[in-house]
C-alpha cells in the first residue's frame, strides 16, 4: 500500500474540492498520515523559520535557553532528555492567541533570542492555521456531514489559549546518550490536525495494519500531515490517529534533524461527543490513546492537560499563565 501523497493545488476550487476532500479523508481513514504537495504555505517562509530555529538551537548556549522553561501556557524551552521519557530532542514552544507572544508576559516567557522575532512566528502560525481549516472542511465534506464547517468552526485561531507551534532539534552527538532510549517515544498526537515540516526523513509511523513500523517519506516542499486523537474520537473512529516515533536507527546519534510542528486543536471548551456511525446509529463511549482512557463529553482542554502532565509532569500546569492582552 503506497503512502498517500495528495496534490492540493486546487483545494479552493469548488469543482475540485470534493475529489481532494475524498483523497484526504481516505488517507486519514487508512493511514492517519499523508503528504501534501502544492500546498499554499510559501517555501521561503518555511525556510526562514528553519533558519531561525537552527540558529537558536546551535548558536544560543544551553544555559541561556533553560532559564525559560515551558510554562503552563506552553510557551518556553524544553531541553534534550528533560521530559519524563528522556527523549533525545530539544523543543521550543510558541503557543497562545495571536498577539500574546508580544505582550509583556509573553515576552518574559521567551528566551531573549526570540523576543524581536515574534511577528514572524505569529505570521507563520497564521498561515498554518488557515491550512488546517481547509483540511477540516475537506474532512467534513467527505464524511458527508450536514455542515462543512462542523469541525472547522470549533478551531477559532483566537479561541482559548490558541494553537501550538513547536520547533524541534534532534541534536548530533559524538556518542549516544546513555540516559536516553530513543529520539522521540512512540505516541499519537492529542489534538485535531498536525502539520509537520522537516529537514530530512526519520519519522516512523505505525503501519496501517498495526504490524510494525514504516518510514514516513520526506519530499522537498511537501508537508507531512497527521490527525490527532481528539479528532479521531470526535469522528466516532471514522478517522485515524496513528502512533509515530523517531529512533536512533532512523536518526543516528551523530545526525542532526530539525522539524517544526503546528498543532491545530479545537478550542478548550469543545466537548468531544463522537459522531454516530452511519448505519448503526451508535456512538463510541470511550477512546483509548497513549495509555489514557478518554470518556465521552471530556473537553479538549481537559484532555490536553492530561497529555501534557503525562509528558512533562504536573509542574508545567502550575506555572503562571501568559496574559493574552497585548501591551
């Protein structure tokens, strides 16, 4: 079974939209992953964000990054081997509503390197959000929902705490760290739609039949997309959230890999009430993911807190919030 690569050049063309929507949804049912080509995010913008990321991870001393750890609003830095599973990757998080990174509290949560670059980060987050909305509309169309905005309308860019943008570096080392077992532990994402930009291959995904792992392809100027557990549950299991990982076999200890992930999620007060399955009239009562049981009626915000506490510990939730009012 070939990995799905979908051309979305004409995603806004009414005459082509349904055919594209069906391709996207078929891939989302089977793989939970797909590659997008001819997407609307400019190559130069992606390249600029990777340059900023590379300069931050490689040129800023570690002690000038760890002073600004990830906080309760998911803004800040997380160094290699610092999460509960000791994954060998570093992350910088930029969450929140448009404008919040420029406010006083937002600026204070960022390492100084990023403080005069927030306009570029916000602009990139915005175009990523626009693409997520287009994909959510396609999914609703192909699932034959009465409202094409059924999923999309719950994903307001300025709703709740906004969406999450994360840049990652899998560092090159002279030897494999003894305290780590992997680059990124196997997991499925918790939200709705993730856009992944990467400088090289290395991500492995669970095979569609659940037997083993396959390498996700890396094609220049393509975006790797996957669905999260919230959307899979919300769809009544019609859509798939697939486990993925990065190992030392895929990205050896002496190879650097950069990636950027935009996590599109519904606003925190969205209640996950699964769709009834056509033909049966029945809906899922619960959903299992990442060692957690997700009950019907849980909010997206409640589920997100469960996931983040599992990764970083409860201390992340106890950090003071970042205000969303620009100064």
